[in-house]
C-alpha cells in the first residue's frame, strides 16, 4: 500500500537557477492545498545536516515568483556524499516529521535524493539548472532565463565589436555542457560556437577561419564559447597575435544565474513543483519530474540518472552552416 505523506520538505541544491522560487512556491501551495504540512530546508543538504529547517505557509512564498535565486538558499555539501551523512540526513528528516521530500537541483542533487529514498524518505527530484544538462528532460529550470540574459549581453558586445572591427571571444556558462553556448551562438549569429562536447582544441583552424572571413569583408568576428573549453583570455591573445585583429575576451559569468525568470521558467517551474507534490501525494518516491515531447512526465530516478544526453546534432551542424 502507498505510504501516506503528512509533511513535505523542500530544498534547493547545487547551482541556483532563475525559476527555483517559482518551483518552491508551487511545492508549498500545492502541498497546503492537499492538506499537507510543509517545511523548507535551507542551504540544500548542508542545511539539512545542520537542521536549518523552517515551517512554511502560503505567505512564506508570497512575492517570490518573479525573483531570481532561491529563498531557501543553496549549497554544495561534501558530507552528503558519505554514507554517514546520508544516514544522518534521513534521521533528521524523520525527527522533523518530513516523510516526503522535493529536491530541486541537478543530477548530483538527485543522487542525494535517491540515497534518502532508500533510507525511507519518499523523494522526488525537480530539474533545476541553467545548464540544461539533465538527460531525462528537454527543459530544466533556469535555462530559458539564462540564455536570454546571455543573448542580450552578447548583442551589446556585438555592437561594440562591430564598431571597432574587433574579434570578441565571449564565454558563457557550462563547464561540462554546451547548451548555453549553442543556443546563444545561434541566437546571436556568432561566427564560431565552441562547445565542450565537440571542441577539438584546434586553435589554428579558428585563426584560419578569422583570416578567411576578414577577406570577405566581415567587420567583426564573434566567438561564443562554453566555459568548459578552456581559457578565453589566452585564446583571445593568441587570436590577436596570429591574425592582427584586435581581440577582446568577455566572461559573462554569474549574471547568467540571476535575474527575474522568464515567463517560461515561471510557468514550467510552477508546473514541475506542483507535479512533484502530486506524485508524493500519490505515494510515489524515487521519481524525477521531466518535460518531453510537449508533456510533463516523471521517470524512475535510476532510469533518469542512467540516461545520457548529447547536443542536438542537427542544431549543431546547422549552426555551422548559418555562421558562414
Ligand atoms: P547539481 O545538483 O547541480 O548536479 P552537484 O553535482 O554539485 O550539483 O550536487 C549537489 C549536491 O548533491 C552535492 O553538493 C552533494 O551534497 C549532493 N550529491 C552529489 N552527488 C552525490 C552522491 N553521489 N551521493 C549523495 N549526494 C550527492
Ligand atoms: O551548473 C551551473 C553552473 O552555473 C555551471 O554552468 C558553472 O560551470 C557552475 O555552475 C559554476 O559554479 P559556481 O557557482 O561554483 O561558480
């Protein structure tokens, strides 16, 4: 028989992402609508291990749907990777009456959620990361806002790059994932898009391409690169030295992680937060909420974590043709 949940805990973990607040709000209000108590766990698994746990009501999530970041704070927590840490976390949940838990974060956070589920706490993962690098879902909370923020910043850099007839090396976030770079590269009409998953580290090829493009009368040369491909400053210096084209590197940085979420991030994050609570209320555990083929769905956590994701090959090949 499905276990009945009385108190739902919610935490955000890993890198923050715009829309996490909308998800928290949806968790709290859906849980309350189902007659459950809600507890907010601050600073992810770190806060759980320190018992930084607060009661939440409908008012505690008022005025947050439009705010970036996470009102519950977030953290990375080494202790949660250990068996002792996981045992302690499960015991703390039980002590506070938390029998259902919604974990908003990335793959790493889902690993922690899975461990807690095995220790008797029903858990559901909600994908929250600007990187879009969770295999079981075509949408992750924060990606839409992050790419729009980066796109606007790159538009501005492009203006000055054109005026000065320069090359610009523009680094966007994504240590292990090139989705932000690929999307912005396409949206901003970059001459080169360098993504972690495909980069061959052949700088001479880039340099030859810049020289070729200049001959055709191109006034600027925009390179959008994912953070994971290497050092943008060094690449810019090399380009300037080898091509004679003035080159500047810009690291867009954490601006991509903040700001008011887009409509899509607010609505999808709200739907996913609500769905996570619905699953808990149905007695489910060890599930990850996702979005695929136009539908909000859920997967077994092991199945979700075993899935592999790669860039859309058609989009990647197309981006090369469009940047000619
Ligand atoms: P993300 O959730 O965005 O992938 P991390 O990989 O940094 O971010 O993971 C967030 C947190 O999840 C970690 O700091 C740790 O507390 C927890 N975590 C990560 N991997 C594991 C694991 N294998 N077992 C238990 N907890 C984990
Ligand atoms: O996972 C989200 C992300 O923003 C990555 O794109 C980036 O590599 C990393 O987090 C940066 O983490 P930190 O907040 O530790 O600088």
